[in-house]
């Protein structure tokens, strides 16, 4: 039990959580939509502090982050819970545990222990991932502060459903983020995810404006968000922020409550990638189809292949001094250790 960050008192011992875009009003003895923040006697507590449910050493490319210390290792951690209820969640056994099973499990591991283990494994960063880092904000924030002091970088792999207040607090210790932009459809967000589109768009823009390195991922689900008009809108939206933001377009495989949907054909990813590039984005990647040419980084100036990837493995990296060695075009990203 730990008192939560980002909340305020209301009348009659009710509180309002200001951590995520739901902004839940929580009565005494009740929990928010995430089921991991509880009002006890007029004080909001987090139930996920030091509740480590998953921890792995991953390649940074698995996040996916392709323009952030490529080829490096990232210590990836999670607690149970999420503030969305996506039908297609690939980690539902832990992200939806508090809702589906009414439990919050996890091992008591301190933030300092996480940082020490990450360093011992040769990791250059810590990724808060697998579930939703926003809902274990206190745990992630304390770990990120210690990691930052120890020379490690911090990464959120997030649905982006956070408030400006949360972004203001985490941004000074956050170095990179991959944000899921699940669709460019309010109906999709409401029906499939239990949320809204606009807060995610605002979060992407705000994180970028605060100097956090941002990459964006869209999982293409046949029959749900495979309308090319949506892809055009996503590309246009990202272009208004910065054309150098990498956009990852990933293949869906049936899971959780969407077992009736078909796996994503490779042709759809190629079509979406072509739309993104035509719209002016410099870097558009395909995911979950190892060996596809869309995994590679090409120079937006001369078109030469600069990073050759197969799956999560970097086979070759030709980038020199954050630029193309052939035509010297500068490349957006965080290419070397600070």
C-alpha cells in the first residue's frame, strides 16, 4: 500500500484521480476503472507499488523502438492492470487480471533492485511495458528517477491514455516512448478499447513537445481498423507533429476477445506503409512479419538501407554521427548513449 500520486480531494471523502484520461471520481472503499487505485477513507492509494508481475531482458527493437539506441538491451517490467479494456490485448492475462480475475499479484521488488538488476545485465534502459505503465505510475516514476541518476534511460510503452498532469511529472525522467495509436476512430476506441481517441492524440503531441523521443504503433486488425482512410488520417496527424516520428504498422494475430478476427495479411501492412510514406512520413515500419523489407531503416535522402533488421535483431547499422554516411542526411532519433 502506498499513497497515490496525482489525485485530489472532493466532498464527503470522495476523490478524483488525475492520473489518466478517465479522471475517475472514486467514492470511499471503491476503485477506479483500472481497479488498481482505491479510495480508503478519503485518501487514494495505489495497489501496484512493488507488485512486479513480469520482468525480462529484451532487445529495444521489441518495444518497438527503432530509432532509440538500436541493438541495445532494455530491462522490461510490468505490474498487473490497465486503464483500457482492449478486446485484442496480447497480454490480457496480466493487464486485465484485476478486472477478469479480481486479483493483483506480483513479487515485492524495490525500484532500486530493478535498477541494479538492469545494470548487471548490461541493459542501457528500463522499459515500463507489457501492461500499462500509467496505472503503476508511482512504481515507474520512482524507478525512473533512480535509473536516471544511474545513467540508464527510461521508456514507456503505453496506450497514451494519460493526463497532461501525468506527462508533466514523468517527462523530466522519461527518455523515450512508444505510444499505441490503435485507430483513428472514436467508435473503435469506445467499443473495442473502452476509451476515447483525443486524449491519445494529445499525449503523443505533448510528449514530443517535451523532448521525449516518440514512436507510434498501430496494430492493423482486419475488419476493425483496416480502412485506408484511417491510415491516411494517422499519417496526416503524425506529420502535423513531425514527419520524423517513426510509425510502426503491426500485424494482428487472434487473441483474447478477438479470436474471430483474421490474422493481418502482409499486403495490408505494405499498403498502409505505402500510404504513410506517400503522406510524407520519413520512417514507416512493418511489424510481426520477420524478414519484410519494412523492418529496415532507409535514408529519407538517398534511399540507401542504413539499418538491416530481421525480427528484433539488428544485422547491420551503417548510421554514422546520427546521419547517413552516403549523403549525410541527418536522421531523427537517439542513436547513441548520452
